[in-house]
């Protein structure tokens, strides 16, 4: 069960009430740096919604954005999305960034968790630079990234969290590195 979107993660959560270990590291990083009083959170690229639901369980106000409609259907069916965890089906493109910024500001989102999603956004034309600027202008103050697990044969230009951080550096500064592919960034003042 190594895939991030494995149905087994949802089944195990439904059966036992325990959240999957696959999110432990990013969840623990978030909890060590921010609290529910720091503002609403967005799970960007939320897949089936398990991390979003876990944050809601920890009393965060949570929103989710996911590009894959099937993942949303599966999450709703499993109960991760629903009361307290609204999800928007949204395939972000450069032209949609102003609307995305308005959504973030309107929802009071100050915390964003982005697990393994920056390369996919980059492929759609939303570079880390554009995303970083949009988040900053919308009032986001805390950004948590989990990049893809490091691999020597990776070909994507954002093959590591360090590459993602480099693309965000105009507006964001790394504060805490956690392992080889997780980082907490704060807005440059």
C-alpha cells in the first residue's frame, strides 16, 4: 500500500478510525509549526481528502482543492469530504490564478499544505513562482510542502523539494526542513 491514493488508506481509516501513516510526517510538521488559531487551512491537491479530514479532526477550519474528479467522488463516498471539509474540483491553470487568489482571501486561508502537487501544477503552467506570488498576495502566511520522494532517475524540473523551494524564493523562505522532502516556508516580510 505505498501509493498515496491507495483505496486501502480510505478503507483502513473507515474501519479503524486511524489516519494513514503516509501523512504522519507532513501532519506532524504542520502541527509543530501552526495551530488552528493561525487561520484556515487549504489542502491543495487533496486527493481523497484524508489529510484534510485529519486537519479538521485537529480543529482546523479546512478547505480542499483537487483536480481529479474521481478522487473527490471516492473521498465523498468514504466520508473524508463533507461536513466541515468542503472540496472544490479545480484544475488550476495560469488564467485561473486571480480567481484562486480571491478564493483563498475570501475563505481566510492563511495555511496551505501542498503534498506532491507542485510538479503537476507546473505541468499545467502554474509555476512555483506564479503559485508563490498568488499565495502571498491572497494572505497566505504558512506553506507546507511535501515533494516527491527523492529519486536519482527523476526527470521533472521539480524533481525535489529543493527545486520547489527555489521556485518560491521570491516570496517565501524556508523555515524548517523535515527530512529530504518536506519543508515549512513562511512569507518573506
